[in-house]
C-alpha cells in the first residue's frame, strides 16, 4: 500500500533547491510545521494545517499593494474575515479574489472585527474559534426556522452587499457578512467559561437564555424547546464532559474541542483547564 509522503519530508530538499533555510520555509509555509505544541519563536499561534482550517484568497487590494499580481491563497484562521484597511469582506463565501466585497453598506460588520479580536484576547483563540463555528451553525438554523425578525431587516442584511458589477453576492457570503455582528456576539457568549457553567448548572438555563437578549443577539429570545440549536449546544457540551468524566479520559476533549493554531509547549493558558483532568470536575 502506498503511503503519502508527509509535507515535512519535502522541507530539506526544497531548502536545497530554493536556497532558503529550512526554518525560513517553515515560517512561510504552515504545511512544514511538524508539531502541534512548540516553543519555537515564530511558530506559536500559526495555523494548524488540518481539515478545520479553510484556505481563501488574501485581500486583493493588499496583494496588489505588495506588488503581487498572482493570486495569493492563505491558510485562514477563523477571525480573518475582514480587511480593515480596505473594508473588504475576505471571509466565508470568498473562494476567488473577485468574491471579496466592499463592506461600506454594513458598517457594523466591520466594527465586529475589533469585537472579535477582543474576544480572542479575553477567552483564548481556541475557545473563540470553536464558539465562532458553533455560533455560525446556530444562527444559520435560527434563520432557517425564522426564529428572529423582522423580515425587512433580514432582507436588508442579505441584499446590502453587491459586487462592483452590481450583481448580488452569493447567499452564503450574504448571510455570513450580513449577520456577522450577531454571530460574534453569540460567539462571545459561547466562548465564556462563566456562561457555559451558568447554562449547565441547575436553574442556570433561564439566566443563560436572558443573556441572549441582553447581548442583542436576538431580541426577546424564546428558545424552541429542546430542539432549539442553542439548547442542543448546551446539551452536547454536558454530554462531552460527562463522557470524559465517566471514562476518565480527558484526552477525548482535546479531540472534540480541537485547536486552530499551534500552541505553546510550556506556559499553557489557564483557559485550557476545560480540556484538562481536574481533581473535581466542575461539570
Ligand atoms: Zn486589504
């Protein structure tokens, strides 16, 4: 059976051919990073090249500004959705540079980028990355079920963005950019250790649900019973922790709650306690 050659095996020959040192190639190409945990300067917080990290074109104006005419494709971390220098959407739905659209009609979307970075500083990249993916799915289900309104607001958000030619943008891009501020606010709620514990404890569901309205994620949020995607998210979390505790295998959590970037080997963040064995698990 043929085995696929690992990318790291190509680093040394490529260094000989190109004349660049292996360590410089590793800094330029995340495919050459061989460890998930490293203390090597320059490699911490670089994208982990796996099925969870999307590849998308870099901002077409930044590329042109750097004097590059060819297409530049990047391994994107989940927070790279907007070029604030050019107010251009470069996130979900942009498979070609020409898909990147001007965000002037949706100023709140551009402002949400700063909120997004504040969340990463507060809660840690791993938790915000997971929360952002979950918040996007939850919000998409709410939209399909018409959980929120009014309808004119939704239509306005979904039709505000147009390509330079005047054509409307694709539905996935319109949704991701149109509801980006609410998705970021929901990500903040899901990434919060405090609110996760509140939602999971006895009697904590009501304050957790009220927090959805208080944060202006959905005004007057009233979940659709156990079938509501946000309630289902809480139940899934409880199942993960119960399973890890029951089997006494906390490694399961590091698989389920995967990382987005390479992390430090030493001086791990305290927020990683959520995937570590605890003498008395809090959940
Ligand atoms: Zn740019």
